C-alpha cells in the first residue's frame, strides 16, 4: 500500500513538472479565425492552457478593431474555465471585418508570460479581406508641374494602411538624394499625408517611391512598386500678360465681361471678390470673378450693366496666388466704356418760328438747299452756310436727323426740325446801314446743332419726311428681362423648367455656347430650345437635377442679337429641394389665344385692365370639358389675386409667364399665404373687400393644395386663421370638390 502511494505521488509530480515547462499559450478562440457572417451580437472569447493573472486581462490587453478604430467594450475573466471574454458595448456592424488581439506579455498564475501576441480576423458579412492595397490617387499627380514649394504630399490608397509600413514611402531628388519626411494618417483613414522636413527647391524634378511591402491593416502586402514624378514651381510672381479691354482703352462694350490674361497658372481658390476688384471712383462694384484654366484667364462678370462713357479701374490684389504659391503684387489698370449716349440738339439759331433774320435751311418746302458745312474746333458746333443767298420773306425749315452721328457712332436721339422766315431786306443792305459794321461776320453761324461730331451732315440734307424713311443701325445691346427660377429661389423640383426671356430677338446659333448651367464643380449638359415668338430660351438638363444642390446659370456675352450686339453677362442661382419625389406639375392650361401680345404679360411693361384681358380670350365652346374650365378659372383667379394684392397690400409676387405651369401659379399663391400666416396682413380681416379677397385666396389655395403642400406651406395654420374670422372654409372646400365655383361677391 505504501509503495502504491509513492508511485501515485511520483506520477502527480511528473505531471506538474511537465505542465510547468509547457509555454503559456492560447488553445482556442471564438469566433474562429476567418469565419464569415458572425452574429453581430457575439462576444469574443479566448481560452488559455493555464490559469491567468486576472489583473493582466483587460481592455488594453484584449482588443477588438473594426479596421478604423478599437471597439469599445468590457473584458471579463473566468478563472476556473481559463477563459477571457470581450463584451462589445454595442452590437457589431453588419458586413465588416474585425481583428481581435491578445497582446504579448500577459502573465499566468505561475509567473510565465505569453511569448507573442495572438491576432485573428473574422467577418460579420462578406469574406475576410484578402485584397492587396493599391494607390488610388496622389497629390501631386504623376508628371504634375508647378507644385508649390511648401506643398504637403497626399497619397490616397484603396484602404487603410498599416502605419508600421510607412517606411515604404520615400521621396528623392533628381540626383537620387533622399529627403527627410514625416508621415501621418489623415482623418480620412485611406489618405496618408507626407510632410517634407525641408522646402522644395524651385523648378526641380522629384520622385515619390512606394515599395512592395506596403501593408494594409488586414496584413495584405501591396507587392507592387509605385513612382510618382512631379516638378516644383518657380518663384516668379504672376503678372498680367494682356487684358480685354486693354489698359487706357476707350471703347469697351458695356455688355462684355472684362478678361485678364495671366503669364502663369492661377490657383482658382484665390480668385474671389477680395483679390479681383472692379472699381468706379474708388467704390467696389458687384462682380462675379471666375478663372478659366485653359486660357490662364480671369474673367470679371459685372452683376449689372456697367455705365457707358465711364472710366473703370480693374485691380488685382496681393493674395491672388499662382499654382506655385507665389502671390501677385497689387496691380491695376483703367479703361473707359463705349459712348452710347445719343447726342441731342441743344440750341439752334435762328430759333423756331423766328422772323426777319437771315437763316440757313435745308428746305423751303419744295426743294433742298445746298449748303457748306463747317464744324468748329471743339467739334460740337456746326455751321451750315447756304451756297446762294436765301430768298427774302420766305419760310424755311432746318432739320437734323438720326443719320447724324457722334464720333463714337451713336446716332442723334431723334429728328429735330425748326422753322423760321427770312427778312424783307438783304443782309448786305442792313449791314450798310449800320455804323459798327466790323461787329458783323458774313459767315456768322446761323444754326448751331450740338453733338453732331465726326462727319458732314447728310449730303442731300434730307427733308423730315425723307429722314423718316431711313433706318437707324441697332447698337443697343440685348438684355434679360425675365428669368425662372429667380435668383435665390430654393426648394425647387428636380425637373424645374429653366427659362430666360430676352428684350429682343436673339441669334439662336449663339445660345449653345452662351448659356451655361453648372453646380460650381461641373457644367451640366443641357438642351436649349428658343421660342422666337416670345424671345424665350428654355434650358432642359439631359438628366434630372440632384436634390438639395445649388445650381448657377450663366448667360455670357457671347450671346448676340440679330444685329450682332453682345448680351450683358448675367448669372442666377437657385437650389433644388431635398425631396427627390417632388416634381414639377406640368401646366394643363390651354395655349393663349393668338391675339394676345406676349409683351403684355411681361412684368412692369403694361398694366392690363381686366376687360382688356377678356377681349383677348377665345370664346369658350358651349360643351367645354369641365377640367379645362377649371384650369381657366384657376389661371384667371391667380392672376387677379396677384394684381389685387400688389395694388392693395403691396405684396409683389413672381411674374407669371406666357404659359405658366401650375407650379408657377402655386408660387404666387404661396407668397400671399405666407404673408397672411406671418400676421403681416391683419387689415385683410377688417374690411368687406378684404374678406372677399381672403375667400378668393382660399378658393385658389384649395385648387393648388397639393402643390402648396410640396412647397412647404402651413395650410392648416392658414385655414385656421380664416375659420377664426368666421369664413366658411368647409363650405368653400365642399363646393370646389363638387366642381361648383361660386363667384365671390361683397
């Protein structure tokens, strides 16, 4: 028995000795390495081959990483099971790779330490990442020139890079010398920032080399070498090469933008109203500056017409920087706009209706009188001297027509005609009877026609009737008199119709290059249709606009009218709705009757009376469809409301087009309802005609309720206000739902 006991003790001793010499190690993990579609509610477990020192098992030695950052959680240790459990604070993310780690150095109860860290990867969705990382982009790009001397280099990879492999990124000069650098991980984890410890030398080639051992967080090696070459910028400051208009020029078209051509590539981000200025008498004008990279050109687009016959100053301010980081020295130049002021007749001698004086004439009513034309040294006084003496006691007329032009080519503003009668006696006879003959001049100016600068009076000295038959050359630039959307409008549907209405007929061939729709990053491809009857251009994007985005439409000075005059460049901004389901509801209104003059519908041109509008409308057929009648009623009602609220309550709403859509009509109703909701029209509720206007407004609101809801109108608030003032909204709504449209009476 004693012998048996000794043998048992010996075996136990041998077991513990052998166990103590076995190294500390992990014997199992959960989830298993490279397992897929792991439950997002899972805990991470590790089992050791011996009991562990509890204080060494913590969230610092047992970690879980999602590829971007360590996952928050708690760690528990179960001594009897020799198991450590990581419990995530929140459930895991579906479809993501995770990396669990037990870090080397933790101790067992016998004092032994874990000799090496243990890492394994699992996925809550797709397979574990085995894709090699690759370089997706770089700044500077390969073979890029004019790289600023102090630029930070940025490398964008397909996935996050293991920081330990940053040593694979190296920078060399043209002669092979390596440049010292520091490397950081950007806030965007796929981007690596390389900051050089010394400034680049100007106009030198450099090379970024990326080695094969670049590794992602999953341990995948790139196994591909990259080389990016770039050329550093010069240290010369940017300068103006030329400009249009040229410095000190005197004939710049007021409808044209100002273009400044530079000798170097400019950083577009520095082209702003702070660095590019247009000044009038030292006062800054509102402009839209933009940079055209292909031409190295800064274009200055005035926000409105610049004045004619006026000196302007263009100033480029220090802070305008080229691609190499060099700032321009403040520089400026002056120019003068073209003279578009039509000359007018200021004074004439003899005066209209004068008698008993010798005069210079163009006609005696039967024939033209040949004259000699003299222009004084100042160019504004013209003497017309008849070749033969005038007939005594005869009526004559002198006329000046728009055929007369000033030095800039501007015609006289209108035809001037004056009449007078000659004396009973010859001029020489009168002078012979005067004592102080020396005070008379035989060629005394008998007519002073001011502002006829630049050429002889028309060779035949036309009569007034003949002048009327002559055509004056059109030199008036076209302009935009209406546009939709209006600048600054928001919450527009994604299929909004964009229209521009011009003051005169436009050359259709100039519209395609002259109209630009952009989101400030890229130009939007559009189809442009032109309606000659209404002088209206419709811009139709090929693709639906993006939600919640600001767009800008530019009409530049390459657009011309039929006489070749350039349009004044204009731009308008609008913002689309975030609601991608919100669309423009097309108008079902019938086309306007042929008798309607489209100019009558342009805002602020003609105040059309109600009865005038009626006589332009076609007679309704006896059995017209009710829906068409309803649409006509809605059209008439909204236009009437727009007129009433402008005249009585000073509410100016958007201008309806010749063929307004339901959406455009709803915009007018929305503007009025919003004023009512804002308590800015309290006087409406205090008079009989105010109540009548409110009832008519509510009828229109019910008709356009679906559109107003899309436009964000608080319809319930509006209806509640009417109810509180004893307006029978329910009865009105019921009538309209039944197709009954009651005329609103006092």
